[in-house]
C-alpha cells in the first residue's frame, strides 16, 4: 500500500502515525477581480463623496479596511502624489502612489479632522462602518460578491 499502512501492518513501525499527518490544503479559488462595468455600477450606487473615497482608496490604492479608517491627512502628500501607510499589517510602513482620480476626490473633501474620513457622527470611521457600507452596496448594486477585500484583489490585478 502506498499510504504507509504497509509499514504499520508488517510491524516495521509500531504506531500508525499516518492518520495524524495533515494533507496540504487545496489551492484557494482564484478571486475574480471586479470588472470595469461592475465598478461603474457600484460607483453609481455610492451617494456620498466620503464613501466614494473609501471605495476608491481600496480599489485604486489597495488599502485595507483598517488602513482606510486610520488614514490621516498628514499621510497624504498631494504634491508628490503619495499615500503613506503607517503601522499596517505586521507593523509595516509603505508608500503608495496616489492616482489622479483619487487625488481629485480627496481635494474636494475635507473632513475637518486629522482623519481623512469621518463617520456620520463625526468620529473616526470604524471597520464596522466600512463593512456596513459594503453590505449596502451589495443590496443597491445587485453585485453580491462585493466586499472590501475584493477591491484589494482588483487593485492587485
């Protein structure tokens, strides 16, 4: 037998440890990025500029939910067209290019706070608020597969 049972049955090995070996996980399904048409539909369903910025930060800059929520005005360099991400996953810092259409949105929105985006109550945006935004977008757009991390996958393709 090729599964290691031979050694156990012939008493070469006293304990059957083969059953304790974990099989490798199958390759995860390849995430299908959002199409241009889907992005258009989603953008039409976002009424507020602040939520358009949240969506664009994830889609055009590849930011994570927590990075969007923690983004401060001082992290934006509109002169050199860069976004600084500080203490992200694994406490890493990185610099991301700022695309022109996102720059235009950011220039037309001022939260009046140190944070780029605030909640409706004037507080720092929470990841729960971002999740709620994407749930609303699912319902409004009819695109059921939309979620925050899919924007990041789309950015990477």
